[in-house]
């Protein structure tokens, strides 16, 4: 018999650790090649970890809710001696590698569970290492607000603290002041109230939305767009498009194309704020909000959207949306966005006032496309005709995007949509 270590996989370039959410197998259970063994979560996405071999799970090295560094052994699988080297599983961005071991080592467990002797707060080995290298005391570490699961301090949190600390002049810490305990009114719950605990993703979304409102002064602008040319073109080519490319053509890739073109015209929209600096991004990475079966939202990102034609955009949109609904997105596919789109029209809404997806500075919402009478200017005079109309709305960070830039940008997107060529070839 051979013993194989199942290790914590690398989930993306910036991901150095993950939390074990649930073990699907218990010691003694049979596992097949590529069969999910456990569910893990990073600060960005949840994922399954498949077995790299077929065999029997003989030992679990870390319990649920434990945070483990990448490439650490998390379980031992016993296989038939002389079995072939397992192939990499496509379910993880960089699948678990395996090594043969005579017996599992208890050392990773003790390393991973290191705690401060002065506090019961958990810090990962990576955070501990950074704190030591940057001479961050336990007191300072305790004061850092964590953005990870259940307030856990992540690598990003401690690096941001180091950056901000270096910008501040040294001052003598004042004597601690006893803060009054916040008094919240008691909530009376009757028998007709169902109490639903937020799941992990909903907690992250809630924190992110509150943080965004605290960070950015939001302003929202609106325009009404005549989508008739787009609707007529799509109705005419959708069958042939499906036959030629094997993909359905929705309105989303058309919106993304128009937004990418407008960003090239107004590059300041494609930026973020770092203190008093404005970081203008050269890459145009468009995020699209997608609803999951649980009701939560996730934002997969189409990288370098301005380099893709409509066929490429349609394929990317369909693929990301399908895998978002199946919770199969990789961490790198929901990071790096520079501008976000959300389609409130999917729910029959005319318009919305979306909250900015930090650290971006703008987010656009597309409303439902409705037939309505509109005034058209012709050579023979004004006429009233039935047109396909839609409201676009855009919320933007008024620290760096004023009304002129925000209004001009959303108007430019509308102009590109209204000028869509109905004779455009697929």
C-alpha cells in the first residue's frame, strides 16, 4: 500500500492560504480519482478539492474551520502499491500535488494552530511571518481590523497596515480611554418571525457594501437609451450566431463592448484611489454581477475586454455565468476588475442605483428594455414611433469622478449603443 498526501492547493497567484469549510469524506471512506473530498474557502471564492488518486481516506490532518497555508498536507489517502501517478484535476486553478509519505507528520498541525499567548485570536503562519519581519507587535496585530472570514486578519490586511503605518508620523500613544459600551435596543422576536443566519458569502457581501458606502461618496447619473438597433440586430442574427459559434448571444456582451469603447475615450473612469493618488488602470477588466442559486451575488471578471470581439465576449460571458451559478469560479476569475456592470433589467427593474465595487470608482446598471412611444426627428419633421428603450444608471466615486466625467461617460456608452450598426456582420 502507498500513502499519498492530499495538500492544500494553490488557488491563485495572490492566494496563500484557505479555510476548510467541510469534509465530504471521513476516515475509512473510499474516494475515487477527481472525486471531491472537501470544500475550502479563500477570501475570494469557495471551491472543492478533488482527490488526486483513488484509494481510502485514512487520516484527516486539519479539522473544519481551520485555515491552512497552501501546499500543506491536509489528509492522507492510502492507495494500491504501484498505482500510476495521478493526473492533475481540472477543478482547481493549480491542483493539489502529491507526495508519497510513510506516515503523516503532526508538525503542520502545530504550526498552523499557532496562537498568541496573549489572545485567542487566530493568525495564519503567513500573517505571523509578515508581522515578525515588519516588527509588528502583538498589540498592533490585535488592533488590525480583519477582512477575512469571521474577522480573520489576512495577508492583504497586514500589508495595508504596514503601508499606512509607514505614511504616518511617529506619535506617542495616548493613554487608553474607556469607551462606553454600545447600547443596542433589544429586539423582540415573536413566534411569527423566522431567524435566518447569514451564510459566509452574505456576511462578506454585507461587509463589502457597508465598507464601500463608508469609503466613497456615491453619485448616480441616468440616461435613457434607444436600444432599437441593438434589439433588431440581435433578433435577426441570434440563430445564425448560435449555429456559427455554438453560443447564445445575449445583450450583455454588447453592453460590455460599448463600455470598453467608452473607457478608452474616458480612461479616468478605469481607476482607483490610493490616498491622494489616482491609479489609472491600463487594462480594461470588466466585471459582471451574476446571481447564484443561493441568492448571493458574485462578480466574475472578463480580462482585457477591449481586445475581444463580440463572439469572444459572448463565449466569456456565457462560460463565466454558467460556472458562477455552479460555484465553480477560480479566484483569479473574480479578481482584478476595473469596472463593473450589473443588469437589474433581468429582474424586470427599470433602473437601479448600484453600490460601487471597491476599489473601483464606478459601476453601471442596465435596466429592462421596454417598448414605448418616443419622438423621432426625421427630414419630414418629428414623429412618434414605438421604440425599444432602456435606462442606464451609473454610480461613481465623487472623490475623483465629478458630474462632468461621470455624465459624459454614461452618455458615451448610450451613444455607442444607439449607433449600433444593424447591418453588422457576425
